[in-house]
C-alpha cells in the first residue's frame, strides 16, 4: 500500500488540540506499515526492479520493458524505448533483450520449446526472442564489484566513459584515498578505500584527492591512468604514501609486479595497459571487449555490458588479437593469482605451448572461468587457447539480414546489391530469423555456447560478462561456484537452436535438437542461467572430462577416459553418472552407447574404458552429415571429421523429486586408423611445431 496524506494540520507552528493523540496515531500508522508481512509500494527502477521474473517474454507488454536501464542506446528503436529516435534494429541493443523486437515481425518460432503449444508462448505466431535475455537476468542480478573479469587483449582506453569506473584497483599498490581536505577515512568501507560510499573501490574514491591533480577522463573526471601516473612509481607501506622517485618500481604487495595498480602490460612489461595496436583491425580491440563484458549501465549514457556492476582487470598481452601463446599464458596466471573470477580472451595464439596449456589448467583448478574465442574465419580448425581442456569456445548467432539491413545513405557497395535484389525493403530489411551462425566465428566439435553478435571477439566479450553475472547471482545467494558449475549453468540453460527456426534469407546453418557444431548448446538465456545460479536446488552436479586432450589421435584398442564428478549441493552427495560415446561430432539422441554407468557418493575421480575397435567399426559405416555452412572438401580427399567421435559424461541427482539440472561435459577424439604408423606413434609432444615469433 502507498503512504498518502499522513500530515498533521499545523496552526501557528503548534499542533492543534489533540496534537499528542495525532502524533500517536501517526506513529501507530507508520508502525503498521512497517510491520512484517505488510508490503509498501516503493518506487522501482533498474537497480530495484519491481519484478524478479527472469524468464523470456513473448508479448510486447512485459516486465522486461519496465524498470529497464536508462542507457539511450538500449532500446531506442522500440516504441516506448529510451529516446526512441531510431528505426533500424541495428541501432539498438536487441542482443540484450529477452523479448521480441517489434522490428522483427517475420522472425517466428516454427519448432522447438518456444513454439506455440510447447512452451510459454501464449498465442501464435510466437515471435522469436531477439537476444540472450540479459534483460531478464537483470531482474535478479546486475553483477558485483568483487566479481572481476580479466580482459586479455590489446589494453584499455582509460578515458572511455563507460569503462572509467569499472576498472578493478589493486589496493595493495595504493595509499588510502583522501578527500579534498587531505583526510582519509579509516572507517570507510572496503578497509578505508570506499571513500565515496558507493559500495565499490574505484577511481571515483580518489576524485577529490589533492595528490591527483590531473584528471584526463571525459568532463575532467579521474581515470585509472591518472592514478598510475600519480602513484605508479611510489613506495607504499601500510597504505601510506612513501617516496616517489622518477622511474621508481616498488612491488608493494609482493605479487611480483611492481606498482600494478590496475592490471599489467605484458607486451611492454610495464604497469600501464593502455590500449595500443600496430594493426588497424585491432584498434581499440581490448576496450571493445571490456565494454561488451562490463560497460557501466544505467548511467544515461551510451549502452551497457552484460554484467554492468562487475569490474574489469585490463591485461595487455599483445598489440593485436593474435598473440604469442606464452605471453597470453602469463596473462592467465596474473589474472588467476590476482583475483579474477572470469578470464576473457578474444584471441588466436600464434602457437600452442606447454606453458600456456598449464596456465589454462592452473586457472581451471582455481575455479576461474575461461571464455575464449575461436577464429574469425568460419573454419573448423583448432584455435588456441580455446582448444585447451576446460576452456569455453564461444559461438555467435546473428539475424539473417546482417549486412542487408544497413543504412545505405552513404552508398556502401553492398547497398547496390541489396537494392538490386530486394528493392522493396530499402535499408531496413526485416530479419527472418535470429538463429543464423555468425560467419566470423568458427564451428566444430568444441563449441560451448552462442551469444548474439557478429564476430567471435564481440561474442566472447559478452560471454565473459554472462559468466560473471552467473557467478554474481550465485554469490548474492551465498554460493561460490566452481568453474565447471558456471559452464554447465550457461550451457544447460541455453536456448536450443532447432532446424525450423533457422530459415530466412540465405543458407541456414545446420542445427538439431541438443548440441550441434555451429551453435554449441544453443544461444545463452542469461535470465534462466541467473535464476539457476541463485538456487542451490537447481545448480548442476559437476561433470568434467579431464583426459585425453581434445581431438587426441588414438591408435590403441582401448580409450581410458579420466573424469571426475561431484554433488556438492545435495545433502547426501549422492550422484548418478553415465559415460557414453557415439560416432561423429554431434550424435543425436538414440545413437549414444553406454561405456560406464553407476551411482556414487561424490566427489569421485574415476575413468571409464571405451572399446576403440567398436568405435572404429561404427565409424566405418558412419557418414559425416552434410554441412552447407562448412568447408568444401576435395572429393578425392578424406573427410577430416570421418574418424572423430564424441564422448559424453552426464551427472544427475538421483534424489526422488529432485529438479536439479543435469551436469554434462563432452569431448571429441579421433579413432585414428593408419596401417603405416609405427608402433607407439603418434607421440604427443605437448606443443605445436611453430617457430617462436620473436625469432622470426
């Protein structure tokens, strides 16, 4: 109920007769309002949404259109949107929606769980959800400053308005912030560092610090680089400022990196990871991925990231997005040891090295989620570091009209083709589907999840924010997730991409119920993922295949699959596991063969044996499915996927009445059959055969 009209009449600054009784009545009324179980109607907004419904919405009038972020680019092409000045779908952030855009009336669900009669869609036609439902997730969680996303890339533009306050600060290399009078406040939050009381340690805590005279941010605001220029050569003891000699280097927090106030630059080996690139296509690449992940939201400016309250750790690992593997590995170790919860890497390494592989495993063992990109070449090759054991390889979906719905006012060459082929649509060709594979990603046996975005880089940035938001939602509920649990939540709550929903203009990418090579487990549903992360009764049991490596060539008669499983959130820790195999990269249900199955009390570390003669026999009669979105092989050349098969580990909760989501992990191996091989070959070398780039 609302508080209305509880104001005593005033006479000559004194209460009228019976004033004390009126006061008692007021106090009683307020006490009743504040009593347990009495709801008070308070103003709601993005930070305090009235609804906590995280689900996808199918009608124009829905809870996601209420209490939305005030960023002008969010929905400015929608009726009732923020500053609705645009008419083109690509002028707004439809990728963040968990509801249909009014600009896509031709994109409908024809099959699958969201088609009419199968799910929550109330009436046909069921218009396709435009994005990965970040809007739904934000009804429950918007991130936390203690959930840090490490961006391993070309660095950061310190003066970007949406990133300025998002940078994670290493308080071990900083003095206490001072107010304008030069005073610290030891009783301030976060050990005296949250001077402005906003609940986070960020650059604005130093905004009035008289020791930081130069502010280089937009509108004269302070940036992380301003702190580096001021304190990045100083000795700090017990958070008190000491000497600051020119060129000084002091490892005040003893982590091996002197004065690392806000990340590190491994390319130039210094403490200022400024975004700089030698390649035009990589310009601002790191800053772009940081914005995708955690651009500040609800600030009335620009857009926002998928985890707008999370913080960023900028780590410059190269001057392009194609880096030396060992340098990338150094960034992975730094991020892990300095508090990152998620590592983002929109990168293709020049080489595969044992050091980088061990760094990835180190991060996994410390429960750091790794979201890495494939290449941007629409290929099925093995891109490192995404091909390492427990890393997530991120895919992408786009509307089928990408490249056809652009503004043609400036005469782009493709517009001549558009007007020649589809003149009726002009510059706003409506999409026929939102489930077309993004051509600038890669496909294959390791695909994890799909975001909505045109490139592998963009989607990897968004995925890192999605993972961070899942971690945040769990922490809000008092749970710390393992890396496998975060991965499983994102994968097993994803919206499955099915064949009937991939039509539209051009050639659809192959899809099927369940996992497939172009979309992985499907397009992320951040709302559902956040709700699962917040409920210990739904969080999947841990399922993890540890060995052999992905795609390992196998010449023996038996495959020993090493795996582990756990049931942390059941009172008895009981679990049921099943290890299966089937020919091909994406076996359909009904084709899997059980290798090992049983009940156990977690945690367990075990292995299961698979008879490779049976696998080779199955592969001999197996035909690799046609892939119109894949490469064209010579008719005289062997298909490189012909000898590959998938292994799947599923862990479920056997408790009666349990609704826990299944934990699943999978890998692809190669049942090599080559009569010319010598005994014991091929031998794993643990590295690629590439020459070191610094020697080239």
